[in-house]
C-alpha cells in the first residue's frame, strides 16, 4: 500500500518526454500532431508597450511571452501587455512568438478574453492581457 504510493509519487516526478509538435505547421490554425496524436493549436502572441502601444520584439521565456528588450524603443517605457493574434501576418511574424498548445483529452481549454477599445489614431481592437489558467490535476 505504502509502496504503491511511493511508486506513484516517484513516477509523477519523472519528467515527461514532452513532444515539441515539430511537424505541426506553424501556418495552420490547428491540426493533429503526427508524433503524439494530440490536437495542437497554434497561438501567436506579441507584446506591446503599455505606454505607446508599439509592437515589441517578443520572446518566449518558459511559459511566458515577454519583450526581448527591457525598454520600449519608441518611448522608453518598461510596461507591456500581451496580445494574442487571431491570425499571423508578415508584419507580426517578425515580432510574434508561436506557442503550440496541446488540447488536453480533446477538450478545448476554457479561456476568457476581453477586448478593449483603442482610442488612438487608428481604431484597432486590442486584447487585454491574456490569462491562461493551468488546471492542475489531482
Ligand atoms: Zn506532438
Ligand atoms: Zn512605448
């Protein structure tokens, strides 16, 4: 009984061989990964300066997407927000970061996104920071 529990704990700590879903095309909205069989959705994110709204070169840091530079090249601000792109284009692709997200057990993750009105010169809808809550099992 106790041994089983220890064994279970032990296996939970073994790092899983995470599939990188390399064969999933970055240009598709989503498809099944031929390596692991899970449904993979491509999500593109860019960071924007909170102060002036310009696009910032974005990099992936662990699970997060952050600006590559500490300060905005346009205004010197250090605050940023994350924008999820509904589609990648050739302008944004130079700034954006691709996250290949596996849909767990065929169930699409429930996420809430809020849109924010942009009252700048060009009327573009912007996404508020995107929160993706990881649900831990057990
Ligand atoms: Zn895979
Ligand atoms: Zn700025």
